């Protein structure tokens, strides 16, 4: 039977999910040069907040169609609680330190947040199945897909396009680029670098949280949810080129399609297809696909 | 006098910018050659191509009759062609003395011998020198008047001293040809001559052929035996300093230029 | 002379384990042995750290060492601790030599992430191969020393002593290596690669060599862990395992070849305490401890000792 | 070498006091996942079961013959350890339990990997250890132990039972497909199920075997592949998070309408996802637990008490824990009876549990396999039916222990390949 349709659709849906989950990571790295492990925690936080909030919303019998807004709102709010706390409270004192040391710090934070989540929500799973089925479904290649998946695709396009527009089209974006290029110089020129970092970190983490909250209706939200997202997003972002938004998009599409092809045609390799892609790409493009060329140093 | 280093029909373009257009130059043994030219005229590119950091699009670099165009920087270095940098390339976390010892250690390493730093055991002589690392280090630092900074961390040194150390390090390798990329840039006018004096004296004593990039025409006419004037990737004048500096084109395109930081030249 | 003091310290540590071991309870001997195994990996990471490189995939060689040791036992009935460690080291070195050609080109985060990808591929391969027990892993035959099978009650002690020989022996060799021109190159490379190249040395070669050494140490550590724990599984190649090793290395600092082992001990202690005191929130305790160390001991554990000496 | 020996003897003397048993109460190390994905479906329900049963026993409120206070009159204390972390961590923690905390017995371990790793250590330390939940048959097939027991049946039973049930439930079945997690549990479950189906339905076709990464969470592609394969039966040994994700993503796409779904551990999700699990799905509980538990005094005591205290019905992990505790208690008290009322040694308890047969909330448990160290039980499967907002099971089939477990000394794979020879 012809599988091409499903293969592509599955690939795209997965790519969309990957992109939303990963793009915040590349943004934060691009601006702050932080490999942020707490990204996974924010994904989990978003999932828990989304699941519990939307769950409560629906339980009260409020209009189910608005549950999507609730998902979004929950992700935004939970990030606004935790992200500034982490950035202002701890990270900003650490920027002087080595890239790897900061990575370890975020790893420590990740461990702490794992248990924080457990203390807030307990270990029992949360569900909000309704939003997933609510929008009905469409058919491709004789297979049924819940329309909800298109929301993920839409979110991916919006967040990707939005970022591109902010970075290229707006004054803030241009300022941001100068910060990226040379924080010291920008500081000297009176740019409030600290605020840029705060906003970037919050915004990047928010994207992870949104990815989490919009994944919540399709999964059961359980402890350890965020762990795999970390490495997965790293893979995507590195394939695309750390710090590059279009790179993250390309990386997500490559990984997504690679996975769906392997699932449909050779399930046995699914387990390491992603890391193989990553290794191969790095082997030929040491700094990822959309890497900024290394500056001459003499 | 015999030619030690020669560029033959060298071309190099960076996109639209012509960094080198049919460069032909033969450098004689024991000569002191000054490179002048406006910013981005191709002086640093010339040096980078000789030391293998950049490969020419066409043409070749020849050292003692041997084509070294394809060699990697370290291989060229091992042949005795050393260079200094516009922005000094030092070991930032180490002291002046340790910088020198590290440089000498690399000589031992290249020669496949061990034991520098662990002075108690490093009695054997550094290749090319007739003494162990510690002694050679003292000597070189002495010669460049760097002893007073011996144990200072290189990051906290004044610019002139950093420049000197950057040049002094090359002596560890017993260079036969030394390329100095703007040795006096960012150094006050009164210091300039002192530093150049010191460097040239040392190099003369070592019998080193020197090529240096310089913006200050007084410095050039004072120290260079021969001057190559670059403009837009080409050599527009080549000869004795007074002749070249008298050349109308040079007066127009080179000397007329204000000094200062070279915008298009790459940075460390 | 600093060198002499370090060699003396290493000797003293070995003597301490041999003499003090019998007085320790078995669980302590076990923790000590594991600390030596993890310390060996961290020692290798320290080498790379000195050159400014961080491998997020050192678990690759830890796992290779472990499975080599385990396989040796299953295939040829070899359960001798030293033979297993030698085999583990050899296999790790071989793989590292090949991969080194690729990895020596990389720096910074990219070196780290490529090594991570490689170790995750090995993880996938093992999980896939049911002959190797997949994620359930395999049991490793009980350790023997020079053909002697120690009685159950002192096998821990015997292995601990073997571990001490391996760990401190390796530390001594590394300590001496750091004195060689090649060893001395590491900080220079971290500081300024350009200058190193323009003094005529090959940075890539230097990194390749140190990468192989680091992998070899990890291989020994893995073999040691396999025979000590008595069980091997692909988890040993998972990125979280590499994370623990980096933690230990940072904890220890690059100040001394003895530091990684102390770092591993401290890590074990923190880990154990976290489990005992707060079984429900041990991750939080562990993370908090990690944070405190990074913030208050930026130079690593060893800085404590140095400070005390100078003060 | 002699030097070494001398020191070692010194070591023995130094260690001697540690060997001494702590005085009553009975100190039991209890190990299960308290963090990570396995905490909510297995760890916490098991922990709750332990809390409930131990409290009841300490109060002497256990149903006969478990009425005696604690273990043989001495109260029970517990040391709880999280099973999360590497096997190295687990072995370290086990040694701490035994040699630092000096527990008298250990009951625990959900992950098969940890069970395999712990068994030899328990043997080395001569510590009675009851592996209460893990499924892999390898533990007693690859080796034999003196101090290690498992009072729960192996995973083989689940796959064979599922195959037998499917054959009856779906007459004229032609093809099967699988969706299992890519790690030992998933691989073993699928291999046993596939092999059993091939025995029961000669010439059956395997359409596809999907093996996504553990906790991948996103299964659209796999579900498409399964839908596309059009197999009559879809087998999955997914548990908890993944299982629930599969149900949430699969049901809306009609995965279980097209094919007969077989969820071998579905019971852990049946209460949480009552609305999402479509009717007619084959549901397993890894034994006669939960909805398949017999209506006996022990089950009434346990399930009612548990639900009253934790506001949720016990799942199979809870049953397995309760069963492990009761079995150990039975052995402990039998050993006491044998040695004249003295506090039994680990050896005596072990000897007493070997080939013992006792009854618990799951019915009769017989330590018949693995030289008397591995339990066998009957098992049961049924199909789901939503009644009101409660998910129930109908057409329940029960399979006697001998039908779904290999005879002692025969490995599961050989037994299945032999066509389930008695």
C-alpha cells in the first residue's frame, strides 16, 4: 500500500513538535551562550500546568473550545513564575563562568526542578484527553489523524516565523543581534544587556513550556517527562547549528522525517536514527548545518 | 646575495576584495624588508600566505628553492619561518617566564625530547640552543628587557611589553625568517624606536631575515633596507626606502593615508 | 619538590587502602572501589579539561570497558580483575584511537555534543542486541585475583586493593605524563591554539593523544565497575552517566591527579546521603549539593587543600 | 599473597560485630520506584500496599493465618529506598541496606535489570531477598540462588495467557502486529507472545513489530504503521505513561476499532483512563490481580482496606507487594515453628519459603519453579466494557498455573518452542 502520505504527515507532525520543543534552546544559546538543561524542566512544567489547568477548566464545564487558550495561558504563567526566578535569582551571577560550568548549573537546577514538580503535582499522572479529540479528524492515505495535530504544526510555524520576524524585522531584534555579537560593546553603548538576557531566557523557556502544555493532551503527564526532551532538542539544535533558528527548523524537519521513515520502513533502527543523523551531520559540518562561519583569528 | 624567500605570481581574492594580485617578490638572505600600504592593501594577507594561514588562489611561495605553498603553518614554522601578530598571541593564563618556557618546551616536543618545566630533570639543551630551557628563557627575556616582568601574568602587561613578548617567543624557535605584523601598532611614538632598536639588534645578532609591516614611515626609513609598497593587493613600488617613499604613487596612495586601526584586516 | 610530594601522597594513599581496608566495613570498601572506578574516568576527563575540552560522552568508554570485561568472563571465563581491566583499557583505547581522528578536530560544545552522540549510539546498539541482555544487561562472574577466588567475606577487600593499584597507578602515570612536553601542551592549547601551531606543534595530534589516554582510563574504570557491581547494562553508556563523570571532574578540579578520586568519593557520599535522608526528594538534595559546590568551590575540591597549604 | 590473607583475616575480625543481627523488631528494606516514570504506576501503589499491610500486621489485624502481630510477634520496621538510578546505585544502596542499616530482610525491585543485578549481591551477602514485581524469567533460569526468591509469576505467563485468550477471542485470526517499548521488557514480551501465537495458530503472519524508544511519548508514526498494516491483533506491553499516551493517541485514530487490542499491563491504566480505553480491548493484570483477583477473605481485606485508605483501588503492583509480604511472613512464622519459636535466621526463612504454597489476595501462590524460589500462579484475561463511568472486564478467562507456566527446570523460551509441553 502507499505509505508516502502517512510517512510525510507523521514526519511533519513530529517535526513540528520537535521544533517547538527545541527552538527555545537554540534561541537561549544563540543569545546567552548557555546550553540550558532546565529547558526540559520547563517542558515538564508546561505539561503539568497545562494538564491541570485545562483539566480543571473542563471539569467545571466551561466551554471546551477555550481549553486551548487555557493551555497556552497556563504555559505562559508557569514560565513567568519560574524563569525570571532562575535567571535573576541564580544564572545572572554565573555568566562569567565557563560554558560547561553553566551547563552543570542548569543540570543541577534541572534535578531540583524535577522534585519541585513532584512536590507540587505528586507522582500520579495528569490527563486532558478532551482537547485532542475535540476538533475531529482528517484522513490521509486512508489513515485518520486528529485535527489537533495541525495545531502543533500551526504553533511551530507561528513561533518560528515570529522569532524570525522579531530578530530580523524589529528594532528590539536588531539590538538583540548586537548583544549577540558583542555583549561588552553593547553594554558600553548603553544597551541593558541584563534585561535582554532575562527576556530571552524567559521567552525561550516559555516556548518549551508551550510545547509541553500542548503535548499534554496527547500524553499522560508523569514524572521524568522532560528528561528525554532535553537530549532530543539538543540533537535537533546541534544538527541545525547551535544558535540558529532556521537551523533548528531544518534540524527538526530532518529528524522528524528520518524518524517517520525509519518507523514505517525499518522500525528496528528507530532507536538510534536521531543520534546517527546528529553524528553524521557533525562529522561533515562540524558546527551544524546553519553554522555561522568561524571568524578568522589572525 | 642569495634569495631565501620568494613569492611567485601569487593571487588571492576574498569575494570582491582583491587581497593579492600577481605578487612577485624575492627576499634576500639577511635583508630587512618593510611592507607599507594603506589598510587592507594586502600586507597582512601577504604574511598570512607566507606562513600558510591562507592558501593563495594561484601562484606559489618558495623558501630556499623549495615550494612551501601547500604546507601547514606548523610545518612552515618548523622550517624556520616565524611570525608575530598584530594582536599578540600569548598564553593568557601563564606568566611571561612560563610563556617562554612553554615555547621552548614545544621546541623540545618537536624534537621529540622531554622534561621541560620539571627543571630538575630538564638538563638537556633545547634544540638550536646551547643551553637548557631555563637558561635560554632567561637569556631571551634579558635580551628583550623583559626580566622585570618575568613573573607577571601576561594579561596584565602593558601593550608594548605584550608586543615584545610576542616577538621574543619566536626566538625560542631560532627563526631564519621572521615576519613582524605591525610590531609597533598601538605603541606610543616615544616607545616605538626603542622597541624596534631592541628587536632589530636581537635579530641581527641571530642572523634572521626580517620582514615587517609598518605604518610609521619614519620607522620604515630608519630600519628597512628595502621597502615593498602595497596598494589594492598589488606591489606598486619596490626598492630602497628613500626611492620608494619618494615615489609619487606611494606618496598619493600610501603615505597620505592617516595611520590607525586597520578596519578590514581580520582580528584575533 | 611538588612532584615528589605528589608521588609520596599517591604512595601513602595506596598504603592507606591496603592497611586500612580491613578495618572498613564491606559497604565502605564497595563505595571506595566504585570511587576508584569513577575516579579513573574523571582523571581522564581532567586531562581533556586541561586542554579546554569537555566530553559529554565519556560513558562510551566506561561502557566499552565494562562490556569488554563482562564479555571476557562470559566468552572465556576470565574473571581476573587485572586481566579484565587490561582488556577494557585496550578495547577503549582502540575505539578512541579511531574516533580520535574525527573528534580531535572539534572544540568547545561541539566536541562535547559529538562525543555525546557517539555514546548514545552505542547505548542504542546494546539496547537493540538481545544477545547482550538489552536493558536488563548481563551479570559478571565473581572477581578473582591471579587465579585465586577470594572468600566471599573478603572479595570486597581484594577488589578494593586491586582498584587502588589500578587507580593510583594510573594517577602516577598521568602525573608523570603531565611533566612531558606533550602533557605540558594542554594548558597552552587551552590558552592559545594559534600560538601553539605557530611555534610548530600539532594541536590536533596533542588532543588525539590525550583523548586516547582519557578513553583508556575510562575503559579501566568501566572494567573495574563491571567486576565490582557484578552487573553491566547499557545505562553505563547513557548521557546521564557521562553527566555524573563531568560532575565528579568539575567537583575535583584540575589541581591534582589525586583530586578526581576524592571527587568521586565525595560524589558517592553526597549521592548516598541524598538517598538515605530523602528517598522521595534525593534529586533535589543532589542538585542543591551540586550547586553549592560549583558556587563555593569554583576551583574544585582540590582548592580546599591548596588553600590550607598556603594559609 | 600471604600478606593479603593476614590482612583479610584482620578484616574478618573487624567485620564480625557487623554480622550480628539487630534485636527485634524485624527491620525490612523496601525498595521500589519513588521517582521517575515507574513511580506512579508501580512504585507508589506498591509503597501504599506495603504501608497498609505492614500497619495491619503490626496491629495484628491480618486475616487468618496472618493474624499474628508483625512477623511472628515482633513488630515490623521498614527502611524505604528509591529504586531510581543506575544499577550501580542500586547495588550500592542494597549493600547499605544490608551492611549499614542491618535490615533483616529485603523486599523490593520492580525493574528486571535491577533484579538481575541484585540477586548475586544478595547471595554474596547471604541476605534473604524477595523480588516482588520484576518480570524477567532469566533470574532463576540463568542461575540458581539460595537467598533470592520471587513470589510473583514471571512475564512469560502474561504473554502465553494473552496468546491463549486472543486465540479464543478472535477466531480465524490471520495476522498480528506489535507495539512494544524498545528495552528488555518490551522485547521479551513481544518475543514470547509472537512465539506463542506461532505455536497456537500455525502459519500466522506477523505484519509489523514496532519498537519505539522507551518514554518516546509521540506515537503517531507507529500508530500509522500499525493502522496501515491492518493486522487482526495489535499486542502491546506498554505500561503507564507510554500506555496512556498510546491509548490517548490511538483511540481517536481508531487503532483499536480496526484491530483487537491486547494490553498485557492495561490494568494499571483502566481506572485512570476508563473513558478512553475502547470497549472490547483485551486487558491484562500480570496475574490474578485487580479485577481478576478471586473473591477471598484476603482480597476483601486488602482491596477494601487499601481503597478506603488511599481513595483508589489497588493495582497489580499493590497486589504483588501484599503477596510478597504475606509470603515472607508465612515463611518466617513457619521457620519459627520449626526452630521452636526462636527468631529465624535468613537461612531458615529461605528454607521455609522454598516450595511453600500460600494464599493471598491474588489467590494461591506456589513456589514451584526455580528450585522452589519462583512463584507460579493462575492468570486471567478479559475484555473491557464501560459500565456507567467505571471500566469493567467481561468474558474473563482463567488459566491454571500449569497451563501458562513452564514446568520447573524448563526455560520459558524452550517451553514455548516445544508447544507448551507439560
